[in-house]
């Protein structure tokens, strides 16, 4: 019964920055691992970053150094700060949560509706 709602997507130019936010609600959601994924048309869903509950995080190579994931336990939100955006970053970005997953390769049970990010050159 976890609900996730993404916001912050939009259209930007290459090189710009954007911050996505995910608002989470549900029983025990503060104990869940949270992650950001993206999917472009015709491509597989791609894990980008995950953040746990004890201060760890993991990043995909494609975004390491450009994207930063953070969470606010008091507000039950998780943000994805995206810098130096490239046209290849264009995709629908999803927030995900899971009780037992810990890594980028984990299986996440709960998903938001997605928010579109479009990067033009």
C-alpha cells in the first residue's frame, strides 16, 4: 500500500539541471529502499540510483557524477538532482520503493506514475 508520486519533470536544454522529487506514503515506507529509474521508448527500464535507510547509495555508471539521489525521512521524499543533462537523458523517470531490495539490480515492488524529462540539444 505504498504510493509514490513523482514531480519536477519538464523540457530543458542540454547542459541544464533539473530536480525530480518523489513523495512517498504508506505504512513503513520510511524503512524502504528508494530508487530512481528511467525508460525511453523502445528501451529497457534502466536503474539510475538507489538510496537506502542507513546512509548508502548506488549509482549507474551512466549517471555517476552527474546525478545525485537524496532522501528526507521527515518528509518521506526522495529527490534526484540531475546536472549536465544530455539528450540521451530524455525518458520517463520513475520513482520506486521496496522493502527488501538494496541495490540497483534489486526488484522493486512499488512504482510511481512517472514524470517526463525531455532534453533538447
